[in-house]
C-alpha cells in the first residue's frame, strides 16, 4: 500500500486516537500475541499515547520536505483570450514616461463641474450677420466676400491684364483698315464679370468637371455645356484664368522677402477675418489640415505622396465640430523665415500651429479636438494657459507615454491621470492600441456597450 505524504491535522489525529474501536483492536492484538508466546508490548494509558503520537506528528511535519505540484493549467493564456478579465499589470501607484512625465493611477476627487468646462458663450450669428440675417444664399456669400474684396481682385487682375496685353498680337478688323486692334478677350475686367467667372468655376464643381479639359466644356458638337458658351467665350475664360491675381504683382518682389504667402495673404486674411466676424462657434471645435490640389509654380507647394493629389497647398483649419463653419485658417508655408536676432522657438511646430489658430477663441473654455499630428502633453499645457481644453489621439512613440500603454489585450482600458490631464489606452484589435489624451475628462468612466471612453 502506497504511503501518503499528506499529514493529518491535530484534530483529525485526536479523533482517531480517542476512538474506542482503535483501542479495542490494540487490546485484541496484544492478547493474540501473548497466546503465540511472542514478545508482548505493554500499552500505556491513553493520555500518554496521545502525547507521544502528537510529538511524533510534529517531528514528522518539521522533517517533511517543502514541495509543490505545478498545474498545467495556463491561466495567462486564458487571460489573453478572455474579453472581460484584465491582464495583471505591475501594482504601482504611478507610471512614468520617457521624459519623466508622472501619471497617477487614481483620478483626483472633484465635487462639481470644473471651471474650464463651463462655456457661457452661445453659438450663433453675430455682427453684420445678426443685424441683417441673410435670407438668400447670395447675400450670405456677400457677407464673406463683399464687393470691396472683389474690387481689389479686379484692380490686381487688371494690372496683370495690362502687362499681358502688350504681348498679344494686334490684328486688323478689315483688310483695308490701317488701324490694328488687340483681341477683344484681352480687355480689362470688372466686378460683374469676375462674379460671372466665379459662377462658372462653381458650375464646374457642380458638374464634377474640375479635371476636365475646358475645350470639351465649350464644345459645340453636343457634348459641351451650353450654359458656359452662353456666358462667355472660351478665349475670355482662359485669359481671365491666366491673369487672375490676388496682389499687386509690381510690388511683390519686395514683400516676398518677409512673407512667403504675399501672393494671396491679403485677400485670404480678409476672408478669414470676415468669417470670424459673422458667426460665433459652438463649444466643440476641431483642428485639422485641408489639402488643396495645385501643380502651378508656388514657393510653398507641398508634396504628399499618400494623398490622392500628390501636389498641392496645405491649409490648417479650425472649424466648428457641429456646423463645420470655418473659424480660422492658416496656409502652411513650410519653415518660418528666420529673422536676425530672433530667438529659436521652444515649442514644437504642431503646438505653434494650434496656438495660432485658437488665438480668436482663447479664454472661452471651449474644447479643441485634433488628430495625432497635433496632440501632445505640451499642447495641453499651453492650451490650459489660454483657458481651453483638448481631446485627441496621442501617438505611441511620444516620450510622455508610459511603456505600460503599449499593446496589452483586447478591449481593455487603462487610465492614468495628472492634475489636469487624462490619458487612456484602449486596444480595439490585436496588436493595435489607441491612446487618447484629454484635459476635459477627469475620471475613468467607460461605455459598457462599446467598451470605449464615455
């Protein structure tokens, strides 16, 4: 019979020794031994036997080798496959990023809504738009692009037309005439014609003909658009398109030394200013980039291979997240022109871009949302100084992100906090982690249905 290494407890041993059956069997065995004339063993009283057996049991426990049987049940594998149980992480009160940014595992206690989440300014029409609300789209368009702006464009375009006309060949109206005339399509333009020109450009977009050859649009074989031929000739349209200017070409060489955007900055800035003066945005704003396809000669033309149009002009835009209304916009002109004696900027380029865009809404407690190109702890701290909050996706390679926030397991949300910032790591699919940065939220609440940050 194989012996067991399992020791009995003191209570179980005492119950066995106090059993009458045990003592009767011992007395029977003693009587049988005496009848066989074998050496008899005297049996002491019960108390002595109990004390001796308990002493032997204690000695046996002390001499027993400490060992354990390992189970082949892999609990870690179950935790990785499970969607509900979280993987065990090192128990720490705080985590640190590579730049020594300290993140606490517990959120601070807040009794009421933080002051930076209280917005008292309501969205809606303001300024000239509120005094005389637009009832037709044309009037709404005129609030953003009034005749004063168009007149400037007409003056700049006529300067270019005058210089270009000299290169056009004069022709006679009649063979016997001695006087030569420039072609009629080289005449100066006016406000009415420029508005008509803009209308044709808008129709091109409606007909989805932006990339179509203009000669096919003015075709007379039935494949063209009759409205274009009825409005102006192809020669006039092409001539205006080539001569359209947004600044004075005669003084551009001096201005471009200090301003890369001098060719469009005057009218562009005026348009953005009028956009700000007509509408007050809502609580939630978003900042993103807009890529305008363009292949002409330009000192700030961008080349982005992963875009549908590889060449164009990049514009950073701040817009209302609900109505999509343009609040502010800045054309990206590459690296800034260095000025003698100027200090080297201490903030990163994305942070400086956002700070320039939110200049018109600082101090209003609004929230800004951005993608991972803009997001950083540095940006959150700077926006806090301007009474603004921020929510955005944070890149995993940022130095402020703790190593524990790398891909962990499915549908798990790990929260970390500072006094004013919250980051959460969420894993929607295998080997993919999304890290969210927020200075607007200060708790670890999660939507139970989607398992996402609520």
